[in-house]
């Protein structure tokens, strides 16, 4: 997938565990794991908003576009 | 109170009953055909082809029934939109087409089989469409499951 989720990088910077983050943003740890491991096909704006709120960052800090040729 | 799980259970029981009936009919087909021919006073030369047709149709029939049973087992486990179910529906559909072809060939010596050929082909076609629908639903479900 050309869109890469750098959630683990931001989480490491903010020193927050996956369990804590899933509790704060209100999604299951399994779904957070899907997101972290780049297996997600899409992300809801509401989830992105909660992640940005919890990690105090911008969507661009979490999502990255890499051209696949 | 009647609910969906009881409905699935009833379908499963019916499938198992039909499996037993098909096996018994296939085993007893020489005896049944002989009696039918003597009762209706038809040409005794068609006994062997009739028995062969019944046994030939019983094989894809049983394959379809076993697939149907496995499909119902998955539905009982609340696993509806999975790749396995698409495969089961494909098998049932192809089995229907196989029965249709066998019946079509048998229609040359016994016209009544042509009706079964048309019915089986129609049933196979409907199942193919259902299979296509489940296939598309599977894609939508995957998309939905991986939307966080």
C-alpha cells in the first residue's frame, strides 16, 4: 500500500502504550494493531481526529505517502 | 419461539435426511426402476440406462448435499461471508450443471429427464448468481473490517 501509517513512531515519541492509546481513542486493541501494522484499508476521520487529539499531532505525522513503482 | 438458529438447524436436519434418502435411492435404484417399469408397463430395455442415470446423478447430488451441509455448519458458526462458503456455493452450482448435463443426455431415451435438465440448469444458474453476490459481499466485508 502506498499510504504508510507511522503510528508506532509517534507512539514511541510520546511514550504511550498500545493499550493506553486504544483506551483513550476508544477502539479495540485488535483494531489499533491492524492500524499500526499497516493492514488497514481505510481510516475514519473520527478515528484520525481521536488519534491526533491523543498524541497531540497532525494527520501528516501519522500518515505518509510513498510512491510504489 | 422460532428464530434464525432454529431455522438453520431445521435446514441442517433436512439436508441430512435428504442425504440418507439419496443414498438409499441410489442403492435401491435397480429394484425401484424394475418395479416402476413393470408398474407403468414401459419398455424393459430402459431399465439399465435409467439405473445408470440415477446413480450418475446421485454422485453430483451427494457432492452438492455435503457442500450444503458444510455451508450450513459455517452459517451455524456465524461465518457467512467467508471464502469457504463461496467455494461451497460454486461446488453446488457446478453439481447442478452436472446433473443437468446427465439429464439432458438421458432425455434422448426418456423425455421426462429433459424437465429435470432444465430445472437443474436453472437452479445452477441461480446459485451462480448467489455465489457472485456472496463474493462481492465478502469484498465489502473485508473493506469494512479493515476500516478503522
